C-alpha cells in the first residue's frame, strides 16, 4: 500500500509540475481559448478493400490498410504552426518560416519579428479567425519537422536533434529535394505525415456503404456530388475552392471546420479545398504526394481520382498539411485530468487512513 501511495505521490508531483508549466510551454493539443487545438479521429475498419477508382495518372488500388490509426480532425492551423515556430525557430536554421507566410494573403498570415537568434512569430492580419485558418507556405520538410517536434514532446530549443531533426523522421539537416525524397518514416513514429493510403482512407472510405460491406465516396464530404463552394455554415456538402469565384473573396481561406455539416466518413474536415495536403508518397523520385485541392484550384482537384505532387522542398502558398498518429497515450491536453485523477485517489487513501486512525484512537 505504501509503495502504491508513494508511486501516486510521485506521479502527482510530476504531472502537477507539468501542468503548472503548461501555460509557459507550447501545447498545440490545448490551445488558448478561441483557438482550435490539434485533435484526432480514429480511422478503423482494418483490412478494408482497396478502391478500384482509376486515378488521373492511371494508377489505382488506394485506401486499403491492415491497421487502425488516427487522422488529424483538421489541418494544422496558423496558430499551431506559430507555436511551433516560437518554440524552435529563434534562429530558424532550416527555413521553417518564409516571408510568403506573412504576405501571400492580404488579411491573414504569420509575421516574423526580431533578428536571427531572437526571432519571434505571431499570427497577423485583419481577419478575426486568422489564427484558426490552415497553415500555408509549408513544405513537406517543414511538415516533417513539425511532426518530429510533436514526437519529441513539443520542446523549446534550437532546430536540431531532439527538436526537429530526429523523431518520426531522421532528417539530419535535409532540405534539398534529393535529401528529403530519401527520408522514410521511422518505425517508432507516433506523429507523422500520413501515407497516401492513410490520407485516402480517412477521406473517402465509407464503412457503411454497400449495405455495410464498405466502399468509397468520390469526395471527402461523404458525397458523390461535387461540393458547393458557397460560404455557408449550414451546407451539408461544402468546401473552399475556386468555381468561377473564390469561396471567400476577402480572406480566401476558411477556418478549419468551418463547414460543420460537411464531415468526412470518420469525422475529419476540410480534406477537400482550403490548402493542398502533403502525404508521404514518392511519385516520381522528385515529388511527394499532395491530395485534396485548395482554395484556388478547380473542382477537378477535389475528387478521389486527383493525385498530385510537388518537390518536398517547395513551400508555395497553396501548401498545408495535417498530422496522422499512432499514439495510444493521452495527448498533453489531458494532463490536467490525470493530475486530478491522481490527486483524487491520493485524497481517498489519505481519508481512509485518517478514519482508521480515528477508530484505533
């Protein structure tokens, strides 16, 4: 009993210390009020059949996976990416920030201030929901470094081993197209850029289709009909893309989850439009995979048959990403609950001992 209590005391102290510092360190799983936190949905139904849809490049057979995993509910946001930059990019050795992040859109972005060694970053622009819009101008290499940062517990420190260069991927300073194309996911990865099959299944696979046998939707909004690009919070099949006009001609991007009535089959949002999303696919030896279309692309970029790609070192304004995960442990945002649970159990043990002492006396 004493060893149990001692263990609980130790756990409570550790967790309480972590919780006490929670407001002082980055935590994208528990963003400030009004900001969207990094969240995941489970993608189950392992052993599902592959899709038979033929891609525009002639390939087929995507979406079959033998395991359960998690997919980011939303794209990584400007607020989350800014927290990442402030944690590791005071020098910004590997160019996680570029000036396009502050100038590509007129009403939203990320601003860099200060000088090398003392850089700081903030979400900027007149749009009230800028902080919750998807991060953009992000290369595949930038996305991999963000995943490494998550894998390492969101540390604060210079870009290097233990922050951005090791973890889900061993980057070791890789920034060129050739070097980034040679990178593969490490076996112990818990936060990572989704593989093409992981992205495809989360977007299009419907486990209840075909009488429960499973099948694939054409669009990531549980629909076989092209989504509307109207800026509507009540529409049930909407996405942000170009269709003779921009969905939002003022801000161009929409906040993640804006189309609350247009979830994917597992509960993801915005896998069509807003920003292209990176995946791990090696398309031709010099391009990583992209899926989903963007705010500025045509309806033909939205369906499951569209398979795109770009150099992993390219960080254009239409490029963003979401994170996938195999993590089985609670995200850092749950730490307060763990502290409360440990404290409650300790309180119960203490009260029981007091009652026993009173009876003895």
